[in-house]
C-alpha cells in the first residue's frame, strides 16, 4: 500500500479482548508470568514476550513495529528521547579505541556527545563535510567503525547523499552508516532503503508532530536492534514509556497529511523570505539554487518544513524579530503542527564555539524556522511584519 495508507494501517494493533478501535495503553511496569520456566525463558529472551516494561511493552512494541515497517527495517527500538536513540545506537556500535566520522553540521547535543563524552571512553573522531563523499573516504582510518550522517542537517539543511556514502563504505569491512533522519521523517526519506545500516529519529519532532511527547526511535537489522535493546537500552535505561508510545502511534496516523502541508507551507515561506530585503540568505533544500537541491530531490519525497534564515543586522535584528512574531512561537523544538522559531547559535548549537559555528555557516544573525501547518499567508504576513520592524 501507499505510505499514506501505511501510516494508518500498517502493523496496527487491535486489542484481542475488546476489539478497541484504538489500541489501549498498557500502563504497567511489570507483567504476571504463568510459571517458573516461562519466567526464566522470557527474562533471558526479552524479544519473545513481556516481563518488565524496561525490556518491552505492548504499547511501545506497536510503535516500534510500525516504524520498522515504514522505514523498511527488520526491527526498531523506541527510546525516551532523540538523544536516547542516538546515544543507544552509537554506543552499541563502538568500543574503546574505535574511530568515528561525523558531519560538520549536526545537532548541537549530538556534537557534544561525540566531542565531549565519547573521547573520555577512548573514542577518536574526525569531523568532515558529509556532502563530500571523497572527504569521508579520506578520513577513514584502520580503526574506523562508524560514519554518522545527519540529513537534512540541523540547522542549515545540508543534504548528504546517503546512497553514495553507503556505496563507498561497502568497500570497507565493518564500517556502519548511521543516519539521523529527524528533519525528514519516515514520510519523506527512508535511509535504510538507500543503504544505511541504522536510522535514528527524534520522534519528539515530526513523528509525534504535536509537541506533547519526548521520544526517539532506532530502526535497522534485527541483530543490531537486539544489541541496542540488550545490553544497552537494558542497562542505560532510556526507555520509552507506554503513554508516550501510544501518543506516537496516534500521531503517526496524520504524518502524511501533516508532512505534505509542512512542505507546501515551507516552500511558500522560503520563496517569500528569499525576496525580502531584510534577509541575507535562506537555507532550504527546496530552492533550486541550494547546493543540496538535486540530492534532496533524488532521495526525498519532499523538501520538508525546516529552514534557516540569515537576517540582516545580526543578533539585535534576531532579537527584534523573535520578540515580535505573533503566529510563530519562540521554542527550541521543531516538527510541530504549529510554527516555531529559534536562534540556533544560542539555543540548539550553543555547545559549539563561535568559530566552529561560523565555519559551517551557523551565523549569529541566523534563525531556524519550523514551518507548521497553519495558513501559509498568515505565516508570511507574520514574518513580514516582524522583519519590517528592522527598517524603522
């Protein structure tokens, strides 16, 4: 079936007792086991049944199976946050003495994980422009075990060619490709089908879509997902709660219609801002002059609802705009049905030094927009009135 049908019907759970149209929330920490032998077996084979909700839960499992299906993976693991998904996936694939490669533009907290935490565990790293496959290849060392790519990349929407990176990595033995596809969602992009080994999402964003849940998800081969689940999720405990999983399953039902509206609105907003005399630059892969346009057109079903904008006048101008928008909300997150605005240098990417930010075009006068599903004319009018205050 088509993806608009799949987000509603694929891997749908129907309660066998009541036939409830919407699956119940299994809000329980533990499960009653029938006998000693079953208890022993299930505690040692947590993918075969339910023992304790840190190991697995029916509400969480419905969400996991749905994401695995939508992404084209054998299995998926739900987590308590996007960083829970990223850290669990990465930690399950590396060991002391390994070398990892990651993009020069990634989410600020992911950058902090890779540069401030993993080195203390004996992990080496190289930062490269992952839009350049040759640059990735040049950075590979004998101990390289992981290449981590974020596409579209937060916050300047750099687009990396997943298929070409995967094809290059096939020349090497044992290097895994992990792709953060949060900005795209499973509706717009499926990295596993393009050759990635693992895909991660902050499900807080487009998958949930309504700003009312914090969650993450990992999808990929069952062998890798089993390793993520045990011992890493089991021991680190970044477990998705049943109510959050239930919210995500219901949020997924409108993913298709939401993403189409996000994409349509964002294109209109981007074209408007590109012509505004108080804007220096718009970073949106749907604009034909964007460096990532052709790759995005090839590997995505649409260009998404995210963009960044360089405003003339630096931080003072940003302050004026952010303090005077009426429809856009000042918030750090993204992917909600309502439109959000943030200042990336001091919010999502404060872990980077000014020099590191400027080197990858995260400038002080830049705002990131998460374009929602309101009427596009209202969003454009809101931005226009706030930007026009800079002329006074």
